[in-house]
C-alpha cells in the first residue's frame, strides 16, 4: 500500500475550506461513510472506515471498510465478488464524514442480498399508536446470502 498520510487538523477555516485532507476519526478511530450508486445516486449502504481502510480505498480505488462487529478491515466484495469500484470520494465540510460514489457493476451491496442496504422504508406523517410497520421497497434479492456466505 502507498504510504498515504493525512494532514493534522488545524484551524476551522483550514478544515472547512482548505485543500489538506485531515479526516476526523471518532474516539474509536472510525469515520462514517455513506455509499451511493454513482450513476443513479441511490443510497447503497452506510459503514465505517478506520485510517487503514481509508488509505486502502484511496490506493485501490475500491471500497474498503472497517467491520465493527468483526473488528477487521472489510474489502467490499472480497467474499461475494460484489466489489464497489470508487468513481468519486468526497469529504464533508468539517471532514468527519466520507461519501463514496461507486459502480457496483449491477451487483448487490447488501449482505442479505438486496441491491441496497436501504431496502425498507419507514412510513412518516401517518403516525398512529402502536408499532411501526416497515414497507419493503425492494422485494427481489440479487443473490442468496446462504450460498455466498454459507450462513
């Protein structure tokens, strides 16, 4: 891997309008990452990156995240073959959130088989007493997770 370094976090003005990349990692060493389809803008997933995942994503041009549950780097598609090729990477104004625009090659991004991890919607503006029933916006899986992951 390339020896990529991140700038020190300096003044607010430098962070918000400067050209130096100085990502702000949280107390656990993570930065949130929103991933969308580069062609459609559709939200695909939300994950975290640590500094090494961010460096590898920049170097490889493919999405690498940090799995909080497994406590390890997660090169998206290494197991499933559903690689996310980075078309563009952006950082928000105070550099504490990453946005990836990716090409999935038409493959799924969600580990349960759907194209997007955001396959259900929450009805809003119609609140009634009791539980909330989610609405499935995607009903067809692109792959069977049991076959891919052996679960």
